C-alpha cells in the first residue's frame, strides 16, 4: 500500500466502517499527525461498504475500483451500441483502457486511489451527454446526472473542467438553441448542483472550516500555487504521456490516422459540415474536445502530480478505437476475424502489463507487511501482541494494524501445542520504548531494526526478504533511543 495517497483513502474508509462518521482529521487516530481531510465521500462510501462485506483489508479497499472499471466498460458498450457504433468496438475500448501500463499502475487502476474512478465517471457522463443531445433520449439525462454527480462527489469541481468542452461541442453541432429551451436539462443541472451544495453544506456544518480548507488547499490552492513542491512545466503531462507510456504515443498516432484517413474520406477532404462525419466521427470530435480541454486546464495548474491526467486514458482509448474503426473502414476491412486478432492482442497486452505492474520491486523488496502477515497467520506463528513501529506519516502502517487485528482475531489456537492464545492484538507505535518483552515486532525499515537491536535482545521468528518478525526477549539497557527517520 502506498502512503500517498492510497493509505489516506484507506483510513477515511476505515473511519466510516468503524465509527460511521467521516474523517475530519487524521490525528483522530492516536499516533497519526495533524492532516485535515477534505475529500468528498462517493468512492469512500463504496470502499467502506466493501469493508463491511469483506472486512478491512487492502484488497477490499481496491475491489470497488476494479468493479467500477468493469461497470464502466459495460455501460460504455451499451451506450455505443445504442448510438450505432457496435458492442465489439466498445469492448475493444474497454480492453485498451485497462491495458495501458500507466493507467493500470500505481495511483490509478491498481490501487485504492480515486483518480481512476474520476476517469470512469467523466467518460460515462460525457457519453451520456453526447447521447442526450444527439438522440434526445430522455432517460440518458439520468445517466448523465448520476455519473457527473459521482464525479463531483469524488474529485470536487475538477469534474466541472469538462463542461466547457460539452458546451463547445453543442455549439459546433448546432444544438445550443435546443438545449437553451430544454427544461429537463435545467432541472437536471439544478438537481445535481443542489445535491453537491447540500453535501458541502453538511460537511461544513459537521466540521467547521471544511470548506475553507477544501477551497484553499485542495482546489484553488493547488491550481494557483505550488503545493509541497509538486510542479513541472506546462508540457508536464504531455511529457508523461509520450515518454513514460509509449503505448499512449501509438494510440495517439492511430487516432490521428483514423481521423485523417477514415473521417477525412467521409468528408470529401474539404467539407466541414458536421453531419458528414457520421456517428463515429462526431463521437471522435466530442471526446477529442473533452480530452483537449481537460489536458489544457490541468496543464495550467501550478501543482502537478503524475496522476492528475488519469481521465485522459479512457478518452484516448475511445479515440484510438474509433481511429482504428475509421482506418479499417477506409481500407474496406470489416472482418470480425481482424477485430478478434486485435482483441486477443489487447488481452495479451493486459496480461503482460498486469504481471509487470504487480511484480514491482519497492525500496524494501517485493515482500511487505501483507506478505508477512499472510505467512504468519497461515502458519500459526502470530504472538498475542505484535507491534509495528513507524517513523513516517504512518497512515499505511496504521491501516495494516487495524486490518491485521480484524483478520487475525478469530485465530485463537496454536495448532502445535493446542494452547488458547486469545485474540491477536496489533499495536501502532512511534516509540521503541513502548515495546514490551514477550511481544513481537514486525519491521521492514533497516534503520528501525538497528535501534531495536541496540535496545532489545530479540529472537527471529520469520524473515521474508527485508521484512522481519521478531520476538522481544529482554531489554539490553535502560537508555532511551529516540526514533529518527533515515
């Protein structure tokens, strides 16, 4: 689990799971530092529900993100089918989206962060908007409202970045006069904004100062100022997309060729009449505008982090597959066998990318606290009391402590000597002096291990790479050893 920001989302969900309240500040948990929470609750509620169903754990935290990805693909397939694109193209878009290395990796689809859900919510709300103004299908406005509200209640007004692109497309497509007379659209907008405002007001009433912190730190503070040193040039995200993720570069090339060859041919190379683009071309224009506007806005932000561009990946998947569709149409190749080969290739890419992403090596090797706990729990090696010592922010360690205690509490009997040891207890601490003789300590940071060895005699119970589980045998001396970061 990553400290920033996955473990923060884990603790927010755990607070809901344990106490039924939203987290106001991380120092509500004993031992964690002052760090106000300003995130809105939609995905956190899903993660807390997952904890209730399966218990608090890293995989339960991440499960809703994976389920949202599946739902996004299925809904996208359904919308495109209704629009006349065909389900097979929607399936290819979904496969391509989850096969892109960066999007499948850290802080996005692999982890319990909320950037990938924002990407799903924005592409779905956008497609519902397109369907509503293009076909006047009344029920599409419900999909638009739900997914856009989900985006607002996940990443706040960042969701609104795409709205200018929607308006621009409506202008290009000649739909503005119709929309200005559409009472359903006004009612929908008021309903979404009303719920959003009510949520903000509720948080402000429950946690005074919430709105000020949210606005000045999370929103405009990050846009107008460099927060915590996270910044870069205006082309920061373009550089990430084309240098760090070469697949994205090839997707962009395929989308561009599709636009020029396929849709250009349809237009006769000279006409700019919107209707001549066909449904595929019109969706291409719409998604391109949304992606371009989003990229332009986040690129102007003073604070830049390598996951703020997450919504671009589903958009690029749509553009690339529409580009492929246009290229095959230009070539007169519509054989399902060709698409089957493409689909199998994407499945292979997804598998290879997944193996690569999940076999990463961290500073402390491939094994961590999760691997250690799993081995100890299965082997009945857990002692009644286990301490995990922390010298960093600690929200990841704190969640491990809570998760391990929940998942081990029914493992009472040591199978070797048939002695009832009682519920296993895990403790979070920053103070080496708080370790007690007879208890165990789980360690992965070598500098912490050095300080423990200087103060205690220990017996090694299990070692997995750099992670160790040791029993405290006796104190060596009484001096206090302050815990310091490396």
